[in-house]
């Protein structure tokens, strides 16, 4: 297995994998693509920056930890 990237803030397990950043100039704009390694098993929450393994996060595909996901979901549900 690859070298650990860090430690999950909730369970303390080592997490692995990295994110590669690829950018290109499109003339009037600049595009950035974030590519996760196939073995990446963690997220860094887009809202609070918590580092969590996928096992400690109910919705890792969203990029939010459970606490921040609940805050965002409640706000959207209330607006309807």
C-alpha cells in the first residue's frame, strides 16, 4: 500500500492516495481539473477542511463531512 497521506480526524486511521491538479489555459478562461488517485480513501471537507476517511463520512462523493452536509441539506430543505 502507498505511504499514508494523513490521519482521519474522526477514527485515527491512516488514509491513502492523493489528488493531482491539472490546469489549462482556454484563452479567456483557465480550467482546473482535480483527479483523485484510484486508491484515495479520504476527503478534505470543502466547508470545514476536516480530513476524514470514506468510512467516517456518509456522503464522501459530495466533498462534505457529515456535519457540514447536514447544515447544507437543512438549509436547502427549509428554502423550499
